[in-house]
């Protein structure tokens, strides 16, 4: 079995094992099995990084087996510089989620841990799939564990939020399925994504394909105006659900633009780039203003995620290397930063059982260690230089200015709004006099929480100070993608 297959099926098999064998009276053993499985799944991804050849844009670590021979469907996996980093990132975030739930989840522990392990494997499958139908199966299958996570362990309105999440994302994906079937017949019976990249297509066909893919990926990102499911899902999801949703699941949609929309329909992508740019700028500015007026911490960070993902889609559709690479770097850094922000909110919620900003005040007096970590993550969320949040945004703004000065100028306002809503939330929660008896009784981070925060802090600072390993991996693949998009495919 290849490394990518191990990265996919090891967590899925471990998750299924926990579902089958674990019981609530075995919760301690279940937690340790889940942690060992998550660590093993992460270790399996490390040789992908060390053995990756930065000099080629070709797919590496490829595996190909016949799956449904009658329809020429293959179990075909591979990664390039665009998808490589998302495989270890997914496995890394799964470890954090397992540690975060260690003491918090006390009922149905085996089902909770099993759902996250299965979800981790499925998301790695999305980033690795090179067969269109295989991609679709993994892409849709991720909905099931997340639907269960929100619906079972979520807040008071969890069923409504889970339904909204499922229906929005499923409805968008159905148009993508039609597009995949069309491409299958147009290519003479092939589901190979790389074959579709070379397929000549007339402009009307490209336009229809572009908007079919847009429907699936825009909802997943989510882009304005199909973003309304995300704040509800975040608010109701348990802490681990919010972390995975923000850190990884939103990236599946953005990744789809690079793997499907742009290379399969390059002429339509260039023709309708203004549409994506406009929606991205609305997300960056309008959603930033919406975040400013939120009273719920989770809702505020959820809206900030939409604004940050607006940077990603903006970077992709200005079609220069700074923009696309910046969008990819932003996706990875947002994985660390947004995950850390939701974990920080989870630490407070576990103690006070409130997400309302007004329920706090003066937390720095009782939780100084936690306040220091939260300050770092808040600054990274603002895009402070020397943190991971800065590098991607800076690259996208530079690329935007190169493309059009005014687009760059509007995009740069996001840094102001980001600082405004992030720092204002931090001020009201952490600074000032102790707000109430709940805050007075707070205990600072325990060893488990400190470890979790420290690991994420290292990741955020490392990415801010030394982003070269990330950009070096991307360079050749991004360059090849931009050359491909620049060439017409009109037949």
C-alpha cells in the first residue's frame, strides 16, 4: 500500500474500529487508541514532504488501480505542489482535535473520535484523488461525519445547523456531478482529471462547466452570498467540529477551483474572473464589517474565516504567481490560525459555558498563560508580520496590486477590518477589571491545553518567520498551472 493510501485508510480503518469496539465504559482506552491512530496517520504523511521533488510539476506518489472497470473508473491518487501540504495539515489538525476533546467529550467518546478519524481520511482522499468520480465520492462523503458531529455533539440548535450545512453543500455538489458526467462523455469515457485538463472545449461548454463547478466550490469555501450556513454550523458545532470545519473543510472548495475550474475551463475562468474577484472583495470588506458587530465569539471568528477565504479566491483569480501562491499559503496559515482561534474559544467555553463576549472581561488576570497564547493567535488573525496570518495576505495584496492597483487597495482594507474586530474582541474578553465571579474563578491552562496551544503557536510563528518550505513546494506547480490557464482550449 502506498503512502497516500495509508494516509487515507489508516485513520478511516481506525475510526471504524473505534465505532465497532468502543463503549463509554472504555472511554480512556478509546482516547488513547484515537490519539495513537491520529499520530500514526500524521507520521505516514511526513515522507511525502521529505521525498517530494520541488523541481517537477508532475503528480508524485501516484497510485492507480482499476476500480469500476466497466466505466473506466480508477482508484487513482497523487499529489503535486498545490495539494501536498494539505495532506499533513489534515492529519496534524486531527491530532489537535483528539487532544482537545480528551476531557471535554464524556459521552459516546468512541463515536466522536471515530467520526473525526474517518473525516480526516476522507479529506486526505479529496486532496489526493486524480479520478473525477473518486474525487466526488470523497468530496461528498466528508459531509456525513461532519453532519453527525454537528448534529450529535452540537449546541441547542444543532439539528437545524447540521441540516443547513448538509443541504447547502449537497445542492451545490449536484451540479458538479452533472459536469463530471459531461466531461466523461466528452473525453471518450475517461474520469481522469489530468485528461480533462487537456480536453479542448467550446466557450459555451466551458462557461457551463465553470459555473457548475462554481456552484459546488463556492458553497464549500464559502463565498458571499452562499456563506450563511457557516456561522450557524460554527456556533452549534462542538469545538473540534469548528476547528476541522475552519482549518480543513473550507479548503476543499478553494482547492477545487485550482484542480477543476481553472485548468478544465481556462477560457471561461479568464472571462468570468471579474465575477469571482467581485464576490471575493465583497467577502473581504462586507463580511469584515459584519464580524465587527458580532456579540458571539464563535460567530465573529466564523465571519472572519469567510473574509480570509475571500483573500484566497481573490488570489487565485488574478492569475499571477504571487496571487495563486499567496492564496495557497493563506489556506495553510488559516488552517493553523483559525483552528487556534476556535480552540481558544473552546477553552473559555469549557469553563464558563458561554460564547458571549459580554460574559467575560479581565480574563488576563486569572489566566495569564492562556491570554498570552490568545494574543498571539489574535494578532495572527489580524495579519501581524512574523505570524502565519501575514504571509499569505501580503502575497495576495502584492499580486492584486500587480494585477490592478484599486483591487489591491480594496483588498488591503481587510487588514484594517481584521485588526478592528479581532483586537476589539480581545480587549473586551481579556483586558480590564475582572468582569464577574465566573471569570474570577477561572483556572489557567492545564498541561494538555498548554501543549495544544504551544504546538499551534510554534506552527503560526514558524510559518510567519520561515514560509520558504511552503512556497518552494508550490512554485513549479503554480507556474505550470498559470501557463496552462493562459493557453486557450477553444476547439
